[in-house]
C-alpha cells in the first residue's frame, strides 16, 4: 500500500505538515505554479482568441524535474490531497496539478486550511471536496485579461514611447499618481489666519462670528478682529458628552500593509514576505507551527474557537469588564469571505513568549498582528468630551477637552494607538479674562503626494485590483521607472507622465478607476456563476483590440534623443535608443543603416599590491566575473601566482610561500604559519 500524498505550494510548509500527519502521509511542494500561458499564437498571447479564448498552458521553465517527481509520487499514492493556498490562485494551482498529473476525480481531494497548526491541518480532511471550477475560471480569466492587456499595451508603449510596460492595474495606479501630481501643479496657495485666546491653563480658537463660520484671509483682517476684542470673555455654553472609542477590526491584507508601512517602516513587499514566513511555520522550540492565519484575505471574520479563546484570555488578563464583542463586516463590494482575517493562530502564543525564536522584523510584525486581533475583541474605551464656547463681542471661541473614563481596548493597544487626555479646567464664573491673543499666519497646502500606504488605501477604497496584488503593483511601477520614491512619497517620472498621457489619450475608456473596479466585480461574478468567463473575455476583446490597432496607427512616436554626433557610415544623426539590456547609441537611419556605436569601457585603474615572490613582477588587485576580489601576478599567463587574501610581498620563514593578511593576522598562503600584525 502506498502512502497518501499531500501537495502544498511552499517547501517551507511541507516538513511542518508532514510532522502533523504522521507516517501514512508524504507531503511534497509544487513550489508555486507549475504551468503558465505559452507565448505562442496570435500576438504571442498563448490564447486561442478565435476558439473561445482557449488557453494554451505549458510547463514553467525549470519545473520539469518537480513535475516528474510529483507524477511519480502521485502514481504510487493511494490518494492525492491537493492542499494549495485557500484562495483563487491556490485553487487554480490545484487544478493545474490535477490536469498535469492526470488525476481523475476518484484519485484526489481538495483540502484547504487557513492556518498551519496541527488542529487546522488534520481537520481539513473532514471537509475534503473537489476543485471549485468556477474559482479556477475566475483566476484563469484574470490571468488571460492581464496577459492580453499587458502584452498588447506593453508592445505599444515600447514602440511609441520610452515606456517598458503597461497593465490592467499598474496603469490605473500610475494614473492616480499622475493625476495627483497634476492637482499639485495646478494648486494655487491661499493665505489665511487663525486667532487663539490664551488663558492660564487652556486655549480657545475663534471659529464663528455671530452664527456664521469665519474666514480670515490676511493680516489686516486678523488685526481688525483682535482690536475688536475686549479682555472679557463670556461663557456662552459648556457641554459634556460621553463618547465611545471603538477598536479597529483585525487586519486584512491591505490594512496590514498600510500599518506596517506607517508603524514599522516596512514596504508592502517586505511585509508580505515576512507574513508568508510567519504563516508557513516557525520553530518555537517545542514545535514548528504557523504563527498567523493566511495573509491574503479581505475578510475580517474570526473563527468561533479563536473568539472564545481570546475572550477567556481578556477576562483572565484584564478583567471581565474588558471583554468586548465581535466586529461585524460592513457590506462592501469585492469582499471574498473565503477565509478569516489575519490573526495569531493561538492568542495564547504571546509575542513575548516566542520573541527569542523570531528575527527582529518577524517579531515586530507578529506583535502588530497579535495585538490588533486581541484589541478587536476588547471593550471600547469611554471618553468624556467637554466643549466650551466663549463669546467676545459676537466673536465665538471654542475649546475642547477629552478625558478617558475607561481605557477599554487601549489597555492592551496603547503602544499602537496613543490617546492623550486634555482636560479643561473647572470654570464656575460666568466670565473670564485675558489680553493674550495669538494671531497666526497659514497657507493652504496642495493635496499630499501618495505614500505607499495611502496609495494602497486609495486603491482598496476604489475597488482596484486585489489586496494580494498591491505589493507587486507598487514594485512594478518603481521598477519600470514610472515613479520615484522620495522621502517615502511617489513622484511620477518624465517617462511615467508620458506613458500615462498616451494611455489616457487612446484608452481612457478602459484605463480608469470605474472600468477597472467593474472588472473586479465581473471576476467575482464568474466565481459565483453569474457571468460566463469567455463571454466576458470576448466582450472585452472586441472593445479593446480596435483601440490598440488605432493607437498603433495614430499614436505619435516619441522622437529619439539626439547625441549631437553624426553616423560615421551614412552621416545621419546618432540617437539614444533603448534595448533589452539598457540604452545604446545607434544611427537614426535604421533599418537602412544598422550602425551601433561600440561602448568604450573605461579601464579600471590598476592597484599594485606588492612584488611577486616568484617572478618579481607586480601583484595587482583583480576581480572575477562575479565581482569577487582576488590578487594575481601582472605577468599572467606566464606567471600564474594568485591569492584570495591580500599578499604582503614577504616569504614565509617556514616554507617560502607568500605571506597574506587574513583575520587580522599575517598568515602563510600555504602552511599553518601565522604571526600578529
């Protein structure tokens, strides 16, 4: 009898899960996707457009050995369990495995788990099912859409502009950044003033004249108001209200990325990489266990077991009065409630208990996730808000004070959310006096440029893309040189602005927020069976391809930058062109003239170290092809004397070989002789 075979995506998971399942199971990894669309057929899309958008899949380069191993093990197994990640991407990987391994329905089961703990993994076998074909179709449609848009628009941008690529989501993200830059450039700064009355232990700000909101546009107006004020301020009203301060919901992918950027100074890419490790499993001494649930999610749902376990901990650690309630999800669009929020796999596994088993960055992120989940189930904080309105010759001044009367969730979350009390003094008099009035000049500021955190939030609010793709989108627009990150803010580059301008000129109906968000709805509808996948693709392509052809015909090609030199072969101008390996200088009369200027490489200065003890020539510093420094004779190849460590030009007293500097000592390059430097 063969063993049961479990196939997961990541090699890091396989050993952990195999320990949980015991000797009857063998756990192997597919190492992510095993197949992708080919680059053959019309436009190199790997899709048969004329035959219902049938995809042509091929094995990913370098995966042949992995596939052969999986086929061999699957053939020998009693049963195959496809345990790829619990999302559409994971469902698609399972489908590719089933198809490539030739598994029939009776040969396999699909299992999913939201956390890599023994309980969750073993329980997943009780809920085994078959592959969800609609989820697969949704992912497949997304992949085909991205391939069509990416290939067609990228080729267009490369031929007409200096742009390297374009994409369904990345181009809309670029548009948001360019639109914001345009707003900033058009912004006209306006002056305004504020007036504060300064009392012994509080301040009050002018906000109204009679019952009208007041705007002070210049210093003259501010001084006129100041001169109209007396020393005496009448207490017009004093109002006290109770206010509840709610804790935030547990993390989803986008909110985790945003908080990690702001609070930990992690990029979204770094955040997802560390979260992946925490999810896949960490050795904590007694066991290797996944410390958090699956980190690609847009649901704030928590399991009943986790809720009950956390309520008990809150009651024991903080008191019964701190036990809160479960956060309810708002009815928002594009939420896939397939799995839970990002939370610790056990609330009993506190960051302090496992700190020694984590790297500094792993601890920081786990700490953030742990206390966010804990606080989400704690009681809200109560605050007393006091508002004082003062009148001075019909000018109304307001002061506000806030005092926390019950700290609630802040007792556990104080390191992540500051709440400072600002108490107003007890005033029994009907009037109070001051002649200390502060005038302050201000200027309106343009809208702020997007930070990575703000751009992710904006994309999430607008329904663009999926949270799991945000990190890749951020990396792409930077890597393509469409934007630069300066002081953690996105600035569009010249080529980014040009690319966005051309896309909006020819594809504004498709490359926009509204259409991209609607496409996400359509992909959700494929997964729920409301939309037929290839009908959606056909409708899109019939609209998209004529736009592309029009752009190829009518988009003005960006003129190549001239170098000021003439071609030595035909006399035309030499220009800077972009190729696969970067910029190069060539003739503008291409393809008639195919002259390319050879790049003259500057010779690196020769660094002489000492004399060669074999031939008397100089030993010089050299580099291998991979850039590693070594020291060799300048008389090479006649003399092949060479060393990895820096030679000093002296012979070893024991064997006459070269002495070298190593580990702070003088050592022989051949024998064990050494001495202090």
